[in-house]
């Protein structure tokens, strides 16, 4: 907190500064002025929270100074001091809403009491200002949501527009910002952007939609669309990694929803062209095509007959999407989620080898978190590469051994998974099946089950959100303690030690 002490007597000023423990009141910045004019200059420049001023000063007396002070610091609190208990001065002090009036010679106890009272008044005003500011922000966020939602009645919208002085009967446009790396609630970017438009004399209301997306409704009252487009490109000074979209200009409040739909379409182009960061809506010349089911059929044929060609096929499909078709993002995500799931379902052993994928259902979640088609392509091609390596490694095994491996990967969480059960499923004797398996792999079925469980556990352990007892259960161990014992035997580390080493 900052205080300005104005008095033409140097001794009085210095005495006040030395006699009071200002920091205990939260005051850590003290300004001094020898006359009213100097006090006014300092107040205009530094905006003190409290002004302690003598009434009788040269060049500009305390009352006139206080009257002018309201122009520069309307929120600061006044404390008057004087050696002359004049009724007119008291009336002026009351009129100027002074917090207190202190007689000279000043008693430190009286001054400290007045300071305490004034500080409390400042804190109360600041809290009220913060509360009002928060309320205003929340109202603006609510208005932004109402203006862009299609299910809200117009009466509710018009009522809130009137309450918030949102311009009506003019043109509007929606602006959307997407920040893939932005912090959780986006408060800073929302505030910076609203302040930016306010500084440009453009009325805006904005809201954070989640997942890095912000929506702003701009009033074009006395502002040309060309200026909005030009100013929008300055938003990158807040964060150069953001993507900015501008929707279609509309002529009424009821049409703002249409501008919102078009700005979503404009910003969707960043999915295909992340090298650009500014997108303006333009009406498509051709209707946006959907994804044909034939694509998945083509993929599945290659999966079964020519898996080595899958990577090139995926690359080709993505190139067509980027250069020609631009299908909706959700359809692209759905297609590649299906492709990823199909590869893992075909080769369950992949789960023990892929990073950050612990279950077939994780594919959907991972793809939904990716922001561009390039990222999705790279992610799917990693699965494809692992799939092809798995196919190659299996080529040296007989159909029976591959069947054993697939059965183990599909039933690994069963605690009673063992050689007799697998033999029964394969319709072969345990001894014959185990001998065949060891001839081709160099290990017994029991050893393979243990090794597979440990490899799967290693991968699960690297996800800090999984608890050890859950990992133990997922990998088919009888208890967490038995899991820890087997894991240490195989790795020379406990599961906890292994997690610390990998994270």
C-alpha cells in the first residue's frame, strides 16, 4: 500500500515517517510533498492509496489540492491534519469524504488510530472493487455463452445485454482463440484479450470454453470489419503459439450463433494446416465431404494380407485429407481410432510394447488429445510399426505357438492362467504343447506367461496414475506382495523403485 504525506514543514513530515511503524499497516511505500502542487504531481503519477495532507500549505492549500486530487485518484482515502480547528475546514473535509481529521500538534496514538481506520477503509474499498470486477467478468462470460448457445431464449439474452450495456442493433462477429499449450483455466489469456479489445475501443465479451478454446463476441458498433481483422493479428503478442479464427459478420444479436458456427469452421482448418495461425471464415466452394466406410475396409484388407504397406497407405490417406477433402475432424479421429483399435485387437501383445497405451480404449483418449492430422498420423504409424514388427517376429512361429501367445495376451489378468488351461483350449496335451512352444521360442509357456506379465507391468508402472495393487491385478498376480516379489526377482528393483527410475 502507498501513502503520500503532504506538509510544508520538513520537520513534521520526517517526524511522522520516523514515528510510525508503517509496515504493520501494510504500507511499504511513502511519498513526500512540500506543497500542494508537488503533492498533486506525485499523486497523478503514483496513485497513492492514502493521502495524509496538511490543510494550510503554500501554492495550493490542502482543500483545493484534495478537490483536484479526485480527478487523478478518485479512489484514494484522505486524512487531513491542521493546527487550526476551523469550522469551514471541517465542513470541507466532510464534503470531500475525508476519513479523519487530525489536530496539530499530532499525537502519534491519534495518528496511528486514524491510519488504522483509513487502511481498513482502503481494504474494504479494494475488496468491494475486486468483488464487483469478478461479478462483471462472470456476467460477461455468461453473456458470451448465452449469445453463442442455440438453446437460450432471446428474452434472456436481451435482458442481460441491457444490464451489461452490450451494444444492440449493430453488427457483430465471433472470434475464437485456440491455445494447445495454455494453462488449465485460461484466466490470463481471457483477461489479456478482453483488455486488448477494451483498449481498442471495441466492446467484447468472452468466455473460456475449456480444452484451450476461448470465444469472444465483438460488437462492430462504429468499427469496420477490416479493422477487427487487422487488430486480431496483434493478439499473437500475448502468445505466439495460439491459433486465431474470425467468423462471419452478422447483423443482429440473434444471428451471433451463426457467426459462432462459422468461427468454429474457420479454426478447424488449423487441424489440417498448423503451419498457419490465423484463419478467417470463407464460404466453402464445395460441400465438405465425409469419410467413406470403404476406407476402413481398404485398411482391413491390408491389415490381413499386406501389413507392410499400411504405413504408406496411412500417409496417402492423410495427404488426400489435407490437400483435397478436409473431412470434419471428428470423422478423422473416429477413423483412426478404429484403425488403432483394430491393430491392437488383432495383436494383443502390442499393449506390452507401446508407450502410453495401457488398454485398447486408451486409443480414443490419446487421439482426442492430438490437435493436428499430422500428430494423429504419427501416432497411428507408431502403432502400425509395432504391429508390423510383431507380425515379422511371429512369422517364424507355427500357428499353434502364435495361438498360445494370443491366448496369453488376451487372458493375462487371470490369476489361474497356466499351462493346463492353455492346453485344454488348444486341444493338445500339456507336455506336447510345452515342448513345441519351447522348441520355437526357447522358453517354456510358464516362463513366457511370467515374462509377459512383467513386461506389461513395466509399462503400466510408468503411468503414475495407476496404483500398484491395480497393476498387480491387471497383470494377473495373486497379490501386490507376490507381484513385488516376482518383479524384484526379474528386475532387481521393486515396482516403486522402477517407477522412480522411469519417471
